[in-house]
């Protein structure tokens, strides 16, 4: 019986020790948790082609050919580039046709056959227009003239 009582006493002491938290003597009145997050740079353009027809014979002055919705979350801003596949020329495969130069205009700005527009801060859903000016060329050869404008966005 003494053995049974001693075993019960040892088991009771072991259970009491396990129930008491081991860190109770080192607990503090407050603590901190560090929170961290990262937002990736995201710059996008959504381009809508207006399907405009340009008049090469009589000329076309600042004809709206499309629109662009810009979104870029770079706090330092971003750059929009407009480039021509044909170096600022409408080209035709018709026999004897010569390239017809034009000037692209992005959001009111132009500078030759390509345009670079710098935005100084982040923008969300900013709409810009794309227009084209073609000087009159009464001696243009009959045919279909085309080019492709590419609009690119890049964070700074």
C-alpha cells in the first residue's frame, strides 16, 4: 500500500508541474509583431482603336485614331512611348507608291515619328487620346496605306 501511495504522489506532482507554464517567470507586460508587405509595380495600357480613316490626298489634321487608358502605380511616375512600325510612314504595296509621312500625337504631345510622354506621378485609369496628322499629298498613288502604332508603358 505504501508503494501505491508513493506512486500516486509522484504522479500527482508530475501532473501539477506539467500544468504550470514553464515561461511564466519570463512573461512581459507587452510584445510586438512586425508586419511586412510588398506591392509590386504594375503598369498597364488598354488601347482602343477608333478605326479612323485618314485622308492622304487632302490631308488629315489631328484625327483621333484611338484612345489609351493608362494605369501605373509607380510613385515616381512612368513613361508612355508611341512608336511606329514603319518609322512614321504610311506604306503601300501598290506599284509606284511612296511612303507617306505622318506625325503621331499622344495626349496633345508630338515630336516627330515617335512620342515619349513622361508622367511625374502614379496614375490610375487615366485616359489619353492618340491622334495623327498627315500632310496633303495630291500625287499619292492609288492603294491601301498602313502602319501600326505601338503604345508602351514603363515605370520610372
